[in-house]
C-alpha cells in the first residue's frame, strides 16, 4: 500500500501497522527524490534502526522540504553510521538498574516499567534505539514478579509506564495492569511517557480514557513533542480526551540540531502546547547514543537558547533544561536560567 493510500486508516492498530515504509516510498511521497534528503538518506542506517513513520505524522511533513523538522526526526541518515567518542549503545547505563525484566529502578520512590518494545515512530535520536527489548518483555509470570516487587517496596509511590511506547499496548492489557496497580495501597501516581498521542492521535480511545478515569491513582501523561508542527487538530483532540479523563498532561522535548534549535521554534512549541492545554516540562539535551551525534547541541549553546527563551515567554512556558547522568539520584538541571 502506498503512503498516500493510508492517510486516514480506520483505527490506531491499522495505522501502527502502516508505519513501515521504505526510504524510497517516503522520498517519493514527500517529493524529495533528487534533493539533499535523498543524498543524506541511508538504507544501511534503516537496516540498523528501521524507518517507521505513521500516516498521521507523515501528513504533517511538508512536501518538497528536505530540511523539514519532522522529516529530520525520522529519515535514516548516513551520519548515523559514523562513530564518535563517548557515544554508546546504552548512554544512560540502564542495564545496571534493571533488577527484573521490564523494570528499571533508578530513582527514589519511582520505578519505570518497560511495557512494550514497540513504537509507532522510530526517532533517529532515541536513547533506547539499542535497548535489549527482547530481554524485557513483561508478559505473564514476569508481570507477577513486578507486582510482587512493587508490593514489597513500600517506598515506591509512583509507577512510570515507558517503552518503546507503552501505549502500543492494547487497551485490554492496560486496563488489567492499571487495575493491578490500583490494588497496591502505597502507590499514588501512574505516569505514562508516550509519543503515541502525537504521532497517532486516534490511539487515545474512549476505552483508554475510561480506564484512566476509573483508576484511583493520580494520572500524568508526559507527551514527547519536539516541534509545534507536530501538533495538529487531531493531536489537540487526543489531548482534550486525556485531560477529560482526570489526567495531567505535560510535555518533554529533546533539543535537536536542525529540528528545534532556535528561540522561535522553542517559543512556538511552548505556546502551541499551552494552547492545547499542555505545560512544557523538560527540554532534554541529547543523550550520547551511538548514531545520533549529528543532532547534538553543546550545553553552552543549549543554555544560551533557554536563557533567550526565558526573556520571551512567561515562566510557566519555560521547560527545564536537563540532562540525565547515569548514577545521579535525579535529572540534572543545566544553567541557572537567569536573564
Ligand atoms: S517514540 Fe520514544 S521510545 Fe520510540 S523511538 Fe521515539 S523517542 Fe524512542
């Protein structure tokens, strides 16, 4: 099926399946054959980390623009094959904080559960692009072990669903899991880190909204949006459904060379998110994952950008510039954000 034929699929599972396309299909659909995008594209990079882009996201990429900020996030590029000192397969050393399959326990009071290795989109800068998902499936008995761990550790009050994308999981499975968590008395908050409401907005189904609404836990969804162009009316509708299910919606972004490395882009992102009812939460500098060095922005430049942004927006639209440093008890904030 051609990308053109898939613009309005019936449901999110169909759209998830239709996210796979070849570099040639992508370039032809976007009228980019013979441009610099075709020159930088690399099937060897796609063999290492496949090209995945769902139809709802594809239609937001401008045709004929090789520098489109959404395109740059998904196009497998030859630059990914270069090796750079300090860039590794596991930049956050998560395998050292992985006491049970599917459970990452790095920070006091909260654990991260890897619900699914699947994503609807493959972001070329993803710090988990080399994560051993096959060893971290949470099916059957392993889920019972996770529940036992959470029940025993009364110091844990927040569970974070992560991935891959945790919302690549079915509504029925999510409902069962959330009910199991509801039954552990010391848990207070469920946080879901996801890019799916942005890249396939119709993932936010009524069934999922009802499951969230029914849970006794505080619910927080942290979206991953890097550019204002990623937010269209369908995304706004998905966010509204989430908010109507008693869920706080925040955003985290990654600062990426060529994508959002300007005050104008960051300001537009904060303002667009706020208009949709979302507060900007974190702006992360790039994690040093092998294959993503061409997206990097030095810390000094990142700090200057955020300081300039601070002069243009009210405090509630200023994301916290941060880096995750392995072994630290929390994220590390960068810069004083002083004007
Ligand atoms: S959606 Fe998230 S986990 Fe999946 S590739 Fe993108 S950044 Fe990585």
